[in-house]
C-alpha cells in the first residue's frame, strides 16, 4: 500500500487546521451574535461564506481520505492538493473583499464617538460651567452615527443620552442601561462633567452590557469649563485610570489635568 509523503500529509493537516480556526471561528461568531445580549460588532456577520468554505473543506477531506488514502495513492493524486488550494483561494477572496472596507475595531469606533461628543460638549461650555441642558446635549447625538454594538443580532438605531448630576467621578457601573448610551455625569455646581459609554469591555466580544473599559479601567473623557487658553486636543482627554474628584475637576486650570 502506497502512502503520500509526510510533507503532503503535514500540508493537508495544517491547511485543515487553518481553515477550521479561521472559518470555524467566523461561523461561531456569526451564530453567537444572533443570540448574545451584546456583541461588539460593527455589523451582523453572515454565516454563509464560512459555512461554504467549511463545507468545501469537508468535501476535500473526503476526497483525500476515500479517493487517496483508502486506495493507497501516492503524492501524484490531485485530491491531496484540494485543501491547500482551498485555503489559499479563500484567503485571497477575503483579501479582495477587505480592500473595499475600512477596518475599524468596535472599541476604536466607540472611542471616536466619545471624543466627538466630548468636543461638542466642550465647545458649549462657558468659563464658569459646563453645559448641562439635555436638550442641547441631545443634538450632538446626530453626529455620532450608529453605536458599534449589536443587541441580539440587531443594529442599534443610534446613540442615546443619560444625564446625571452631582457626580464625584465617571460612571463605572450602569446596570440596566442599554448599550450605546452615553452617560454624561455632571459635577456639583457644573464644575466639570465625565462622559462614559455603555457597551462592552475592549477585551470582550460578547456578553452583557457594561461601561466601556480598556484593561479593566473605565474609559472616560472629562469636560471642563472653557479656558481662555487654547483647549486640549479631544483625543488627549482619554482617561483609563482613577477618576479625579469633583474638587480636582473644578480646579483643573491647565491642560495637564487631561492627560491620560
């Protein structure tokens, strides 16, 4: 009985493992996104493409096993080439599709929405107090697009807003609040405000809604009363560490207080 070389067998096994890892994972994500409470996905992935690739992989395995190994065929049997060809072809097709898209992670998209909202709120703040009127803040949401989260497979129509008062720091827990909600937490006497977002932790793709965090630290932005000097860059206001107290926010008279 003639068997293919170890090189041929190893190539087929590695190709099968790669197909299972890449497209099996894509299929699992597509299925799970339809039932998970919250999914950190820009859009609902289709299960069709990974299912087709895995189906072709199963067919190629059948050809290699029953048309090649069972009949004792050597390396010249073309059925042994199907799995490597399928892997290269599927990856090439993915690359072609990726060229027409701008890749962006859900956490990055959520962070940009936070930056935009904080910038707009900062522009509406006076030298004595930050903006607090929900009617004014609500108008900013139209410029943020859609949240990068799915709720049981459904896209959210847009961001929502919740204004809280007399806060001592950013909101770190928000049970019962829907994903895509911006939490605008105003310090006493309107001396500052913290902006957080309900979504998922950066390290989590599926789960229950929670305040956006990175590395276990709540991600938030600080809005301050307007200063005579030039305001800081919006992105420089990210804070992934301990929140300052309301008194510290009130005394924040320089841009250094916004550095992460």
